[in-house]
DNA sequence: GTGAATCATGCACAATTACGCTAAAACGTG
DNA sequence: CACGTTTTAGCGTAATTGTGCATGATTCAC
C-alpha cells in the first residue's frame, strides 16, 4: 500500500467512521502504518472541525455520542438559565419571535413567564413543546427534515415556511464565535436556515455561553454587524467583547444587573 | 460482539431505558461484559446528567418531572407500551410512515428498534423528538399552528405540507370509537388533519386503549371502512370488535401471551 | 432483626492521551 | 541554488482516563 497524504488519510478515516460507526486509534495506526500519535492528531483536528467526536480509544461519528438535546440541555444548565432570564427581558410583549434550535433557546422558552403574550415560531420540536406549556403563547412550528444534530427542522421546506414570515425578534443560536464576532455552525443546512431567519427579522439576538468563544465551526452564519444584541456570561473575555461592540452590537452581560457598560 | 466504547455503552443503556422502561445493573454488566462497578458508574454519571433516575438495582427513565404530554403519557403507560410493541410489527422496513399526534404514538416512536430504517413524518413535536433518537429513522416534521390539546401542528399549513406526500402507513390517533368503529376527535382542525392524512396513505392503522370505546367526540374522522387495522387491548369488548371486523378491518389484540415488564 | 444483595469509596493497574521536542520533508522567495 | 519558514511525523515523558477489586456502609426482602 502506498503512503497516504494527510488529507487523504483523514478522508479515509471519515469513511471508516461512516461505515463502521466508530474507529479505534490503534487500529488506524496499524492500517495506515503511522504512529498512533499521528492518528490522534488527525482525530483531534477532525473533532475540532466538527467531523467526529473524540472518545477514549478512538472516535465516533458526530451523531452517536451526544445527539440528544436532553444531554446538551443538561450541561451548564444554570448558566443557560441565567442567560435566558436576561434574554427574556429583550422580548417585547405581543411581538413575533423566532426561536432557533438550541439548548440555550430551550432554556429561554422554558423560562418565559406565563403572562407574556407572544407569537413564537420555532423549527425545534423541543422548543415547541416547551412553548406549548405557556398559556399566552401562540406557537407556530416550522416543518421540514429534522436535523439530528441541530435538533430542528432544516432544508428547503423549512426555508419555504420561513419565507412567508416577518419576525420582530429572532433568537439565533451559534456553535462558535470568532474573533470579530462572526457566528458559525456545524451543519450546512442549519447554517443556511439561520442565515435566512436573520433576513426575515428586524432584530436579531444571540445568546452564547462562554465556551462558544473558543469554538470555530465550518459554516459561517453571520458577522457581528448582522445581529443587534449579544448576551454573554460574566466570564466572557472583555477584549473580544469590545471588538464586537465596535461593530455596533449591543452586549449584555448576564448576572450583572442589567447594564451593558463595561 | 465487539467491545464498546464508553459513550457507545451509555447510549445503549439509554436505548434500553427508553425501550424497556428500566434497566438492571447486573443484566447490563453481563450484556456488555464489564463489571457491575462500571455499569454503576455509568448509571451514576447518566443520573447526574439527568438522563435517568438511579434506583436500587438499576435505573429508570427520567420522565418524572416532565411536560404535560408526558403526564398523559404516564397514564396507562404499560398498556400503551404493549400496544406499541404490536403496532411496530405492522411497520414495514424502509417505508414511509405518518405518526399522528398522541401519547400512544409517542409510545410507538419510543419503542422503535434501533435497526428499523424508516422515513417518519409527524406533526407532533414530542414524537419528532423521540424519532430523532432513532439512528435509522429519517424524521420529517410537519409545521403549522400548534394545537395545545392535540399536541401537534394543525391547520392550513400542516394540510398543505401533507398534500405533497404519500404514506405507506398512517398511524391515526382517535379520541373516541363509536359502535360501528367510527373514529372521532375533540378538535375541529385536528379532525381535519387526521382525515387528510388518511387520504394520503395506502394503509391506515389505529391503536386504541380500551377506554376509547366509551368516549365519543364531536368531530367525525373516519369510519371503520376507511382504516385497515385496529390494535386494541385484551379487555376490549369482543362484540364490538366483531362488528368492526365485519367492516373489513383487521383487528389485532395486544398482550396475548406477552407478560413481560412488571 | 437478620442475611443477602447492592452500593459508594479508595486504590491500583494498564491503556490511552497531551505536550514538548527533534528531525525530515515541502514550500516559497529572491 | 541557498535560505528560512511551514508542515508533518515520530519519540519520550508525565498526566489523564477507564476499569476492576477490596472494603465497609447501606438497602432490601423476609
């Protein structure tokens, strides 16, 4: 067998991953005649790019280990709730609000007060369920092919359903935030839907936990100039926040009164 | 069986939880060829993440502090699971199946085996969530205005989305069954959606718990001639079943000879 | 109560991993 | 071609992780 170039090797790993549903680092090293170190580096890179999920001994495809929204929901829940409380204050009664899929938005939906009247639109089943519990909320579900990873409907049907709507506020989730405040997503279709939702909305709010600042995902969604308000946690890096603020974006720090000033 | 990686094992445990409604530590240890200690650690972790509830000897699904539909779900849970097991046997692999909203159908979705490949269409967020956990199922969500009572999308948008589809099988819920096997629903729009779904499907299956036979709801959905298969419990009235059978409807009685979980 | 089963905790061992370092190869540039 | 820079791969070492076992403590069933 001829030696493989790095991208070729990673492609083969991806193939094996899809085929077998898992790969072992030791086995791959043997198969490609390279050290386990090299394989581990590959897997680490691929995991950072969202192509697989690193586990002890090898890697799994993105879907298998953590898909469950419930699982994502259970991590950092109190922090997400804190973000939610602040984000809710940005919602104008009787307005039309789009809830993008994501565990933070689920936390927001759950935390809505019972007397807040709202027309809520969402592509995420979990969020729709939470919204259905709120007596003053009319819930509109966006249909389409359900993306396991994103936890909501995406694709042509979803975009089509959105195209007939106008939102007063749009809550957009993000998988990562880059240095200039640019948002990115792991899924191609997911990113497309987010982008489209933004175009249908007069105001865009992004709520992000601090770890989002150290993640970069492959598909760009929006630059800082395209959203109006960013809700972050107290421990977010002030330098990076300042950069984003310069783009004309209002920054709200959760857990500190209601002030946005640094 | 090959050895499983830690996340894979925990995933399997989660599946067993959803499917069987409980797991025993000792049995899992045997099944996965690891020590009970390891299983106990898994269960402890999962419980800490809110994915299950730890009990003496094993674990139970979390389902205790959940939504109102979950509440309906907990009513007659065992019986619905029994219906579900039978109904699943009517599903042809690789077919396109519509899941109407309803707690019985949620039970069916949760009990689907992992290796059953399927295109599932549903208007119910809760069912969409359950389906998203099944690795071999493509889930299509029907959007529209969410009906709180029915627990799914209804109305013009939902009908429109359905109109472009053809189903191999259609699982229709019912609020009541009259003397001649006619189905009825409490919601006007809900009834309309059920009717329309039936017209899009080559085969229609109804799963009903026994109490449905003593309920009659205001809006007619379908007569016995319009569905092909009725799954009922063991204690359903044989006289009424005979009448429905005469309409050309196959009747399947669940629970005969299967006394599994306690 | 009493015995058996199940449990949490601490510890030990092996496998796996990240990190820093080095060397070789590939690349661009004048 | 010579040169510095970047990329890539291998190695040693220390740290981390998953697992099984021993030990009491706890819980359950009778």
